[in-house]
């Protein structure tokens, strides 16, 4: 559901896009943190409940890019190992409750989720499993590139190509990371927030956001 103030925000939207593009191009840890402060300028799509977003989600080919639920901290510990959850930043108790509630609200809204993809990180897999039990499948194209910005552009291009092929039936859910969602959509999402996109004319069009 797009905000009725989109036209009024068009100038600051363009300025913010230029600023964010320069920050992303810098490919440094500090630049990614600064993006968090720039993205409020791009908030022309209001986060709403799944019930309010159900109109957008009823269209065949709809996709929701969810950032994993609450996991305190930034990045991962220095001893990070992909297959070892004890070395990763994981969901808190509040994050697990948030993930479960996310799935409950989607089902209560009658949203037909027919496929769920997740990054290989434990916090995304747990979010996906708690929200949509038994549906998640790992997909390397949605793995985080937070610590390796060289992967950002080629991986995002492949991820976008994969998403553009989606035609349904039902809704495709992807549980991934903030950097991946930002690179794909120019939206800075909160933990547990969903960005609704749809393939349009060879691009991913942002058509709404789901509040965490």
C-alpha cells in the first residue's frame, strides 16, 4: 500500500537515492551503517498489517522479502561458521515470538504462501521455520554479503533474475538480510518487516510493506 504523499516526496526521494547509491558504492562497513540514516528519506511506502496488505498479496506473482526477526547485534562474531549456529548472531526470545506472530498474521489474513526461500544463516532459517513451518528451503542467492561487499552486485543480479521468474501460484516469501533487501529494493527494512515486490517490465516493483 503506497503512501498518498508519494508525489510530494518525489524530490527528496531522488536526492536520497543518489545519496544512498554513493554510500552503497563505497562498500565499507561504515557506509552501510550510514544507509540506515539515509533511508527514512525513502519511506514513501507505509508499513501496514498483512490484513491491510492482502490486496497487494492477492495478485499472482507477488513476493515478500522479509528481514529475519529480531537478533540483537550487528553482523556476526569473528568466529562465525555458516553451519554452526553457536557461532552466529541468533534470534532472541522476542525475535522467536516475532517470527511466529509474523506467520500467524499472514495466515489470519488469508495470504496463500506457497513457497519459502531463506538464506543459510541460522537466524533466517529459524525465522522462516517459526513463521512457515516445514516450508523453508535454503537458497544461497539470499545469503548475507555484509562482510564481503564484492559479492553484492553479482549476487543481487542473480537473486533479482530468480525473483523475476516468479509467477505463482500464491505468494513467494524470502527470508533474508537487510543488506540483501536494500540492494534489491532501495528499502531499509526493520527486523521482521516485509517488503512486497512484484515483477513488472523486467524490474522488481515495490508495491507495499508489511509491518513487523
